[in-house]
């Protein structure tokens, strides 16, 4: 929940200038607040940058005040949507059941969902990392087409806490996630205090296909450095 439309315009002007020469094989997706979606889709229509939303409701329409439907997103050219982010699960009562419904809604409307999974500090300390994530995957992916899916591993304990997940550990967990999928080619990202100074090391890991960037994405120069990793 950052940046009004004026801030967004300043950001996108600076950011696009810094990723003009980025390899076309690298997919750049900006998932912005609802109020900025139209503004940023208009400003990126002649670029390779794709736009995503931060959530989607599972019904096509209805009496769900404050929610956004898939058709409202696709109408303005949105391609992606984040589903099951740790903050949605922690602060807003998101469950694996509602995550599954939102994933289905995204795919029903032709959107590519970015499913977030991950464990808390308490769960990791208890040795439950694998079981927590496997349970999430088992429930979240019921009836989901894995040919139109991105997964992000978010170790919740490493988000904004100062604790870091070693890149080798992130790679290990992502490898375990891949083993649980019917489609081994699903793009699996790492998200958890991703910073410009760590991006080259992160992306050198064989199982990590990309990154889900939080706070570091707010600075266009730092974010462009992440996009243009070596």
C-alpha cells in the first residue's frame, strides 16, 4: 500500500528508462494498488512491462464491498494477480480455502495467478517448514491449471525482519516445492527481503526462476538493478 498516482507516474518514468535495454527473455511484472492500475497500464503499454493486481475476489460479481473481480481487472489489461500473499493471510483472514477460490477465479478470467506460500518463524523453529508448505500447496492447488501459474516462496520470517534466508536454503525449499508439482516447469520465485546487493547470488541458484520483490521495489533505481541482475 504505497504510492498514489502522482508517485506512480514519477516511479514508472524513472524505472522504464532503466529497463529499456533489459533482455527480452526477462519478464517484468509490476503488481500495484488498485487505484494505480489504469494509470500504470497506460504508461507501460508500449513497453515489455506487464501489470498485475494484488488480489482478486472469487466471485464474478456480487455484494462484496471493497473487493475486485476478475473482469474488472482484465477490462483494463491486467495480466497477473498476486494470491495468498503472507500479509493477506496474516492480517486479513485469508485461508487456503479462499486462496484456492481466488486462484480459480484468476484462471477463469484468463489471469496468471502468483501464488504465495511460506512458513512463519515459529513454524521454522519447530522444524515444520516442509510440512507447512506442502499442506499449503495441497490445499491451494486443488483444481488449478499448473500451466498458467507462478509460485512464490515467501519465508515469512525473512520479510522485513532483518533475518535473512540463505540463498542455498531458499534454493532447497524451492526445489522441494517443484517436486510437489505436476508441472515441473512452473516458474517458482523467491520472495523475502530481496535486495539489489543480493540479487546476483539469488539468481545464480538453479531452482530459483525469479523474485517477488517487496520494499526494494519502491525505489526505481534499486528495483531496476534487481531486474538487470548479472
